[in-house]
């Protein structure tokens, strides 16, 4: 199937992007931003999305690049998956990104898909939203009213829905670095056999005290509900404790609390809850092992 007709724009600057989004479609149709296109183009071909216009970001150099900024790493929204995991800065300071992105799709998807595109698309089964939540990411956007920063916990609102305004574009994401002593990370995922998306994915950051007990933990869950969410109940349950089997089994029981679990022909809501418990336990153990 072919996409419906749409106007195509390929601006060369961020200023032009914002102007096009603010202008909108003369007939009131939807205007969509195109980054890597690995999610949007299939939707266009299936006619599950039918925007009146596309604004292609491929020529906007301002949206690409990786840099260190204080206690974190800033990644331009149009930076590809491969550029991200090949970066020595990311490998050293944010290994969780490497652990997760290495499991995204296939080499072709990782070559063209972008960090910002994944987060702005907010697929409930996407891998990066869980990482953004676990790494306390700050998402930077610009629009007609200027720039603003949105915390990851406030960014993902619902199925394929974020807190971005229609005339805003995501420009960069700052991920908290985890290259500190006694800190480990892990991304564990049950991969859908057909699509490669996460049926459930869990991103974990574990910080240990000198005696091996948990100083703090951050856990992001994707695939289970309509959007990525933080498993704060589990984080609180393991704080100050040793991650033995009894502690973990008790703690992960609450991992899906507050989530409206999805259900489909591949995985029921009960199965997703089971996967979330298993993968959270696995991610915490792996992250703690790396922290040691």
C-alpha cells in the first residue's frame, strides 16, 4: 500500500523547522516531523498515519551530535542509533544506552533510526523510553515560544503521545551519566519474534553502598503499559537492602502497580505482568553484578 499524498519540506535549519510547524497546514491537516523514519514510514504506507505535510529533519545539522555536559551526556535528537552506540563518550558514561540500543531492531534500523525520533514517537513498546526514564533524562524542545526542558517522567503521556506541543520539535536529550563507583546498569528485554519490539523491556540503574546494600536504584519499564513508566515502588522496596532472592521476589511483585497493562494476541496483560517481574529481577541482578 502507498501513503496518501502529502506536502514535503526539507528545511536546513532549526528556525525553518519551527516556522513550518507553527505555520501548519493551510487546510488544517496534521503536520508530522520525519527523523529516521523507521517508525513513521511504515505507518504512512499502511495509512495508519495520513499527515497533510512532512517536515524532514535530515538537513538540520544542529540536531545531530554528542557532547558531555556536567553530570550527563547530551545527544542531538537526529543522532542515529549507530552514532550513539559507537560514541566513546556514550560507551564510557552511559553504557545503559549501548545495552539497550544494541537490542533495537536490526542493523538497518539502527543505521537510520534516531534517538529523538524514538522518544518523540513514544511507541509503548519502544526501548529508549525505558532508558530515558531510568536515566532521569531531560528532553529539550524548541517551539514558537522558545526553548523548554521536559523531564522524562513527564514526557510520556499515553499511547504514542508525549507532552510536546504540535509546533514544538525535540532538539536534544540529556541523559544522566552512570560512570561512578559501585554503579551498574542493565537492559533486559523480551523481544517480539516478528517485530523485534519489546513485549516488555526493563532498564535498571543500581548504586551500591560499600557493604553491598542498595544505596539507590532507578527502574524504567516499557512494553507493559501504554507508555514507559518508572517502577518507583520497586526502587523504594530495595533501598538499603541486599539483593537476595527473597528481597527481589518481594520487591518486583509491585513493578506494574499503577500501570494499565496492555493485552494483545501475543501477550495478555497477565503475561506482561509476569514478564515485568522476571525481567526486573534479572535487570537488577545484572546491574548489581556490574556495580560490584
